C-alpha cells in the first residue's frame, strides 16, 4: 500500500545518517597509509584544525605510526586518534613550595595479600565481567588523571560492596581535594595522587554523583570548589601496597578488586591495540594515574599482560583500555625516575625506582570501607 511504501522510505531515509557515520569511521592501523591527510583526519575525528603546528605534529606522528607498524614481530600497534595532532593531558606539572597537609595514614596491607601463592590465583582476571566497572570517561585537556582513576576505583569498590554501580564526580576531586605538599603536581588540573583523593573523601564524608557535580575542567582550567550538599557513597580508608611487589599486586587485583596505579604514559598517545612494551626503563617518568582492572595472557601471542583502564575516552586504545606487558613475578625489571614530583613524589623528593612495564607495580592503592 501507499502507507506501507511511505513508511519503508522513511525508514530508509532514517538509516542514511547511520550509514554515513559507519562509512566515515577513522582508519584502523592496517588501513593507514602515508596518503592519509590532515584534512581527512580533522573530518574523521570531528576536530577543529590545529593550524600549522597541529598539521606538523600530525605528520610527524603519522610517520612514526607507519614506521612502527611496518616492523616485524611488534607486540602492539600504533594508530591515529584524537591526540595525533596534539598532546594528551597527563598529571605532570612543576612542583611548588612545600606545605603541611596531614595525610590520613593508609591501613595495613591484609596478610593474605602478602601470603597468597601465585598458583592459588586465577589465570585471568577482568573485573568488567563482574559488572563493577563503569564506562570509560574523558579527562580532556586537564591533568586530572588522578581524579578520574580514583573515581573509577572507588566506583568499582562501592559496586563490589553494595551491588550499586554509580557514576561519581571526578570534578568534585579536581575542584576540592587539597594538595598542600604538591605531590604529583599542585592539585586540580595541575596533578595530584590517589592517596590525597582518598584522604579528601574520608574527611568530606563521600562522593557526589556526576550528574549533580558535572565535569567542568575539560578545557584545562581548575574550577572553584562548591559546597557538596548531597553525597551518595563514600569510603572509610585505603590501602597502599608495598612498592614494586608484583605478587601482592596480582593477589590484590584477583581477590580485592581494581587498583589505582601510577605509570609512565609519555608514549601512550598513539597506542591502538595489542600488548604494549614501549616504555623505557632508562628514562622512566611516572606522569599518569590509571586503573588496573585485570590481567591475563593474549590468546594469539601467549604474551602475559596487565589490563589497564585509561581516561582518554573510549575512542583511544582498545575501547579506552591498554594492555601492558606483564613480566614474571620474580623477574620484573625496574627503571629510574629522576623527576618524581611529576608523578607520585612530593616536594624535595629525589629519585624513584619504579618496576614493571611503564612502572605498573610501583605505586598501587585501593579504597576500603566502601558504603552508601
């Protein structure tokens, strides 16, 4: 009938925008060539042009991506993403003058985490499968990785304790959590560490939901702290694992839940897929905070990995995640970080020795006493 044919036409017209979007998907690593232009990149990622500087950065990065992917036997692939013509926000900033914030002492590490044998742990862990990991968020151009990682970790532990998976407010931490001793930065968009975020949440009494305290710092400017009138969940403490203890990290990850970790992400910007092994141990710089949500072994290559959630949107990496090379527990290599204030160190810190690919097992923590 006329009506049915008209409805069919309407349905077809409604599908056209979806088909266009599907056809306009950015190229994956195996589809990239040197002919891929900056103009097309801008269209594919719906970005404003970065001008001459942006185009030059894009061309340099594209050349590096193609060169890496052409190598035989690489364990991961590089690709184009929203950061190809700019630099991703990390947590690194210059330190300021020391002050005297009294940090809540961490709780003792549970004895079973330090005593569990590796053979008693599962071969693979992925907390996403348990429905306790919220969708990946985007910190934008603000150095608020510490706030996003803390928020995601707390969300998971509240879900594990109560069965309720909230979307909590990283903006509350960015705007309100103090950083008087300038640990990992000077606070807000200038960087901080999870321990200070836990401490603030303990003192404040809890977290607001994201809808009631939305993210306003995407552009890189720290907002003014506003009064939090309604909190929906909170924590009463936190645990900081022993530095560079791979077996403790595996045990806590398998038996307790996701963990906040501090890493060197200085070369992650063009990661697309695979098991990443591109961090340097000679020039390691802890500059980013992310969430460890699992571990496993790649089925195709047999490579062991850590599963890490980032805060650069789900368009980056493997749907917002990166898999980092996981070394054997008893032979995990270590690096040297001569600029600890950029990562976890406070004012007057000297040198640190992070272990694991990108420093994965160096500074690891998780919240306790989650409640609603």
